[in-house]
C-alpha cells in the first residue's frame, strides 16, 4: 500500500464526474488499498477516488458500527469499525432524513451542516468485483452518501446550510 496525495478544493478534478469501472481488477484493488492507507493517515472516515486524482467510481468508508456504539460505551471499549470498498455505487432506496456536521479531507479546516437520508440501500461492486447490496443507516449512510457525491463532482459545501471554519469541538465524526 502507498500513500497518495489528497486533492484540495479548487482543483477542477473534484468537479468532474467519475467513470464507472468495467470490472475490479488487481489495479483497482491496489488503488482501493492505497485509498484506505491515505484515508487512515489523514484520520478520515471516507475517501473517493477523485480525491486522489482518479476519475473512477470508487469509494472507501471506514467508520464505527452505529449498532455497536452504545454497547462499546457500556463496555468501555472502542466501537467496532466497518470497512467498505465500493465501486460503481448506486443508491437504490433511501428513507428518512438526518442532519449533521460534516467535514471533508479535500476542504480542510471547514465544516457544515448537511441533510442526508437516514437510511440507504446501495448496489455496488465490492473489493473482489462481486455485486453487492448493502443497507446502512445513521452515520454510515452519511459517510457513504458524502463519498458518492464526490463521484459526481459534488462537495458537502454545495449542500450545507452553513459552512464555517472548524473548531475543535466540531470534529465529531472526522472528515471524509
Ligand atoms: Ni469529502
């Protein structure tokens, strides 16, 4: 695995549409792992391929399992993390609404309040190129839909009701 450079807002690549993959080959798996490395190094919870300069429909999300957060608190441990490698993701169902504070590794130093669906069902190809359907809710739905926006050139700042400079206490969920 290798670190890649994260593209910052102002670079036109962040505003372009990513292309669908024909298949997930070894080359894409290497990109997935590099994206994971890069995201972890930057303390992020998600990363989309355009953020490392590649117009491919690929996202990585790694975040706490919302179902384990309360239990982990009771047991005084870190919550379990869930990791998703998704290529060609498409939202096929969505439900409800939630609003929360988001940041983005490509928009460092800023946060904003964004409305997202509470629950989404996503069809995609996984790390092995196998078709998968996943259902996620709460923060995982936020993170995955934030990353999917990157694939069509949309940043959270386009959707946020307010964008302000980040203060320490705003960093609830980490950037994606
Ligand atoms: Ni982002």
